[in-house]
């Protein structure tokens, strides 16, 4: 019967097309799922890299506290002197009077200066965040960068987008601690992964206390991830 045969052939063709559509949908769905998982895994790896670099920057900033200009004079300086032109710390985190390694990155606490101002890691300078590679933070040199990476244009480095940067903020030059007063600092560091958008910011409070020999003994009071 020709009509029945044609109907049967049509049903077979329709079934084959439906199976083909189903298999195509399944393959596309699996491919998309794999791409999403790869992207999520890559983002997690980038976030972990940014965190590790931020931690490296934080440790570098804490270690550099011992080399701050006029460190032994800070405890004796009055607030007026700390806000003066000769102070190693400024609200802008720039001080051209400091030795070259410290001409940026030393921030005077707005609270200590008696001013209503956001913390330095939240501030912008001419539209550039202070913790940005083009801002006022100090760089921890971990990778060799090409000349084109100099600001204002930042090109990705060979391993990650930018080296970690940190700021040192003076909170209290006469912080009450045992066995004696010390100098309280807040160190904030930021690291980036392979992409500019993957960044992590960590922060610690460090107090330096002089011992009987006149050396500084550091003590970390707190640590946190800054959102």
C-alpha cells in the first residue's frame, strides 16, 4: 500500500529529525556547561592568585615599616608637626621630601589629622585609586615589566596584570600598649590576577614597640580582607 508506506517513511524521517534535534541540543548543552565550568575555574584561579599576591604585598609592607623616614621621631612629634610640610606622612600619601623609596605610600590618618576623609584605600587621586599601579601606593617588584606598562597606560605583566601595591597609614604615634607605648600603623595591600578586574585587598594593623636595646619589635594586632 503506497500511502501506508509513505506514512511509515515520513514517521521514520520525523523520528530521526527529532533524535537529531535532541542530540544536537544535548551536545550544545554539555559544551556550554563545560565552557561555564572552565570559566568559573579560571576565575577562581585568578581570585586565588590575586589574594596570594595581596598577601605578598602585605608582608612586604609590614617588613618595610622599619625603614620609614624619621621613625624614631614619630612618637615625639605633635599632631601639628605630623600635619606639617616636613612630616613623612601626608593626607595625599605623597611626600617629595622623603627619600626616593618613600616619596609615596605613606598616608596620614584623616582621624589623626582631625579631618573627615575616607580611608586612603578608598580614595581617588585625579580619578585614579591610590592603590592602583598608577596611584600613590608603593610597588612590590616581582616581575619585569615592559616600558609600555608605565602609567598612565598599564599593560599586563608576563605572569599577572600588575605587581602588588601597598599603603602604610599612620594611625597613632603613641599607641597605648604593654609593656609600653608604640606606633600604630595600618598596612593595606592589593594584588591582581591575570585580569585587571580580578583583585584582592588585605589589611593589617601593626604596632611597633621599642625594646631596651632601641630596636623595634612588631606585633600584628589584626588582619582582614577589605571588601
